[in-house]
């Protein structure tokens, strides 16, 4: 009996794109077509890709850059999507362990999401794996290959959806920090939002952050409360800067402060959190917190966002707001303060005061007043 070791992805790209009015597989999103973008999310995870084509197949194959895939022609594409499912299944190799089912018009799923689903499948073989976000199942579903024969014999209305429902006792849901599993490009009205999401693809939303710190890398309660308070402080600073006409990315600052202590307790926890976020596809957020402990190289190239994250963290000790004098006190510490340690504390305080004054010049008032008056509720 052949050992099943490979994973595959069936990408459905054979339909008419009737609601879009344009051929969706070749729509450009950023520097890639939808097809190339969806193909790459799987190939980056070492998943074999089977691209099911039908309508405008020659145009599609000549219009995409990807070549690391198997092309499957569906001559019956006019009869609906389930015929493309059949076509893809018939071409899967015998050593395929499980397969993803993915429409071509869901192009912004992150590679890290596929990695999470593969990890879950390896830990729970035989289960049907669904990615979930905000309590809703999205794409792609990962299905064990042992169901191929049953699917090919399925005759009930509703196609693959009703088949999977008939096996609902085998379902396993995975919470992923990826809102894009629920986002498809169906009509021209969806394109502006798609571009906006692409521009922010490496910045986690508040809801995505919550999945990370609640499900993937749970924080101890005190660390969580600390991060929440730092987020409040940073938000207050951002909003006042915006009122003064400064351009500052509040969404990115919020994400960074929510997760700046994601790796608390590990050596070099700021760098560890940066690495973890890069692996999850949130590189810009990771870079923002990589130096939040020291910000040693603060200069003209240091962004406002970096300074805000750094400074907000210094105004919060555990889960309460403190002054910089309190934060950088050299007495009443839980550790022995030698002359060398005292000197380092005072150096850090001096550096922090310089950054504080820079922001206060932009704002026109003291940060303490802004922080103490801010009410996030």
C-alpha cells in the first residue's frame, strides 16, 4: 500500500466570472494576477497545485506567470463548479494525503494560514479541517483523500458543501489570524477593498491580533493587561498627533502595542516576537516592536510609530500608568541596583525624555496630560 505523504490544492478557475464582468483569474491585484497569488500561497507551503481551467483556458495559461503546477482541463465547466471539483479530484496522485479546495477569487489568504491548517491536519489525521475567523468558516477547506471516491459518487444537490455537511462529525475548526479567508472578489465593487487589504496585508487588525494572543500564543493575564494599557496610551498619543495634522498609522501602532510582549518570558523577547510575527505574515508589525525595549538607534529615520510604541510602553508598569520618574527610579527595586545598573537606568531615562520632548513639540502639550485625560471607552 502506497504511503500518502503529499498535500495538494485544487484551485477552481474554470468558471465564467459572470458577476465580475471581467475574467477573474487574470484580474490584477498588486503585481500579480489572482491566479498567481492563489497558486503562490500553496507552493510556498510545498503543496502540489492543480489548477482547474475551462472558460478562456488558453488566455488564462498564457496570462499567468506561475508554471509550478498541474493544469487540469474541465470540459464540463458550463455545468457548474462541482464539475471542476470532479475534474480536480480525478487528477490527484495516489500519494496525496489530503487536499485543499480553493476558489481562485479568494486571493489574499496568507501563507501562514495554510501552514496552520497543515499543522492541524498532521496532528488530527482523518479530520476535515476548516479555517475560522470571527466565528465563521472560510477558505480553503482541507479534506482527507479517503473521501475522494465518495465525493465522486455524490449525487445530492448542493455539491461539495452538502457532502461535507454529511461528514460534519469529522469537522475540525482552526482559528486563524486571517480575516481574508472570508473575503472573495465577486463583483467590481470588491476591487477597491481588495487593494486596501493588500496594502495592509502585513498589518494585523485588532480582531487578528486577538486570535494570536487568545488562541495561538496566549498571554498570561498580567502581560495581557499590560499590553492593553500600553495600547490605550499609544492610542491617545496617536489621536492627538492626528489632530495636530501628523500622519501616523494608528492601526499599525495598535497592533504593535497589543502584541509587543507576545514572547514575554523568552530571552530577547522583543526580537522573538518580531520573528514570530514575521512567520505569521505580519512583518511590519514585527519590525515595529523589535526595538521597543531600547530604541537605541533613534534618529531622523526612526518613524513616529516606533517612537510611540517605545514611549507608551515606558508609561506603563505592569498594568498601571506611571510617570517616567517612577518608571526609571533607582530605589525600591526588587533587585540590587549597583552603580553600573543605576547608570544604565539613568541613560535609558535620558533617551526616553528626549523622545518624549520630540513628541510633545509635535503635539503642543505634555504627554502626561494627554494620557491621563484619555478615556478609551
